[in-house]
C-alpha cells in the first residue's frame, strides 16, 4: 500500500511528514514521494524521507538504480538481480537484459558525442565522483533540472540520473579550456586558408651540367702569359728566361721542374724569333708590357703583348693537357710560396747547409752485405757511436749497394763536420783505410740495381729463407 504524506510549509523550508510507516516489500523498503523540486523516498533505516539519488550512497551499497528499476548484486555468488515491479520479486538478470543494456549504453554514448571536439570527452557511465562527496559544493540548476558542481580545475559537472554519474558540461568555456590544455581546433574557413596560402617555393636549382669540350677564352685579369716577338735567332731557353725574369718570376712546371716558356721554330727547326712566357703573377705581365716592349736586346727591338689564343682548326680533346691532381697543385703552390718568401741574405763568411754532411768512403765491401745483410745495421750503429764523439749526429745513411762503400753522416753544424773529417780521414776501420770529406751538395750515392741484380737478390733471399 502506498504511504500517505503531507508537506508542511515552514518558512523557506519544506518538511515531508509521513502519516504512517510504509510496509510494502520493495527494494530497500522504499516508497516514492513526488516533490516539485525532487523525488523523495522513505528510508526504513533512518525513518525519514530521502532524495531518490541517495540510494546510491546507502551504507551497504547493495542497491543500484538505472532510472527505471533497481538492481542488486549478491556478495557471495556475484549474481546480479533485477527488481520486477509487476511480480514484486527479485529476478536474476538474463543475457538478453545484459545485451539490451550494452546496446542502450552504446547508443547513449554516440548521441552524447560532440563533433567539434577532436579528442574524445569522457561520457561513460563510470561514476567520476559520487554525489555524496560532491554534496558540499553542489547546487541545483533550474535550467538543467539537476545538480551541478565546479571541479578544482574549473570544469563544471552535472549529475546525470540515467548514467548515475557526474558528466562535464560542454559549453564555450569548457571548449576553450580544453583547447588550451590538450589541443587546437582550426576554425578558419576554406576561403581564409586559400588567402593565407604561402607563395610557392622556387624550384630547386639544377646541377651544373658538364660543358661540352671546346675552346675557351682567358680574360685579361687572369692571363699570366705574354707573347714576345723580335727575338734574335740565336737565343736559347736560358737566355730567354734571364730576359723575362727582369719583370717577375717565371712559372715552373711542378712535374718536370722546367720553366714554362716556348721558343717557336719553323719547319726546318730554326728559330722564328718569337716566344711565349708564363709568369707566376699576373702583375708581372703589366711590367713586361711597360719595360720590355720596345726594349733593345742584342741589336733587336722587342715587341711584347698579352698572349691571345685563337681557334685554329677543330677542337681535339686529345691535345688538351691533363688535369692536375690535387697533390701536384699543392706541390706547385709550395714552390711558388717558397720563391716569394722573405729570407735574409747570407752573412759574409756564412757556410752552406750541405757542409754539415760528411761523406766517408771505403768503409765496406758490397759482397759482405750480400752474404750477411745484418751487418748493415751493425755498421750504422758503430759509425754513429764513433762520430758522436765529434758532435750531435742527426742521421747516418749507409749505401750498401754502392761499390765504393759510401756512408753519409749528418751533423748539426759545419764545425762539427770538420772535426769528424779530421778524426775519420786516413783512419783504419775493419782492415780498410777510410776517406772522409765534405759533401758537395749535389752528388747522389744511392745506386739503382738492374733487373738482373734484383732477381738474383730475391732468389738468394728465398734460398736463405728455405735453408
């Protein structure tokens, strides 16, 4: 039977007074009461009317309300029971009830999604915070017909009776806060995007393709060659270099170490009286045009001009000089820098650097080294030890292939070399009388063995290894 009640208005408060205690056997011994602002139920435990949503927060937490009926979960078996209002009894939940409930939850989640938000907003039936813990800050919202409360981060939540949980309220403030924390939503239109489209990037520069082989011109700023005419017919290369050196340093070929000059001859091999000269510096060309043009040389008047190269016949790639390697270019640069280095003139009486080297001959017999190659090291060590008595020995070289039995000793100064010459000259060493003298700076004592000597040496060495 339904309980009778009446509402007594006392000032600003409404008190629900029960005329009798309900005895109906319903879940939790509850009877409903309709209030203009909320639903109330009679609680047998507290003997008072309570809000409908308060059933979620009963002490034992056994009963759940989904908006239409109650559910109960047995703690021992874990079976979920559903209250049947018609039969007034608990019925175990079937698979069809579970499937129907899942479909309803899925549809409700799809309906509550917001298309303007790219990241999914949590709208599941999970209870974010029970209404009991939020009851201190919750207030009633007439527009939403439910309770709302602000979270610590400023997000406004409202109580959803169907989902039995707090759901964030999606409005302009919520979207702005969400974008600041998680992402950005582009609100520009297609027309704005077209107007803000950046200028097209310039096309990538194409690689420089190799030019076709052919003749090329040299501009005056890089032309270091002069053409000289009016030369005497009896001139030679040395005379021509001496003449052209009056205006600058003549360029040398790094590979051949010869001056880059050319005296033209006729078909019979006689001098034609003209030639070509290459300078290291382009500035030397200007001096040659100023000084040597009109100069009288051996009774002939010279004419000097910049060398001009014109096309004669078809281009022949085979006649093109080979491209210099990096090592050759570096060698040529070092030679040119050495020529332009500033070096003080030698003082009067200053000796040459090659006078620091002593040449000692008749030290050994070549055949001794062929039979016992280890003697070379022994000779070098003995000679260095003996010559160290005369000064600081920088290096000792034993030319084991030279038939004169030659060795060179390098000292730190010419004076030390003079002392060594006095010590070693005429001295007996290994049954041989030594000869010592100062090196002339030109003579080469290293002997190049012939192919026959090399093959004989290799065969003797192979036999030595086998034996």
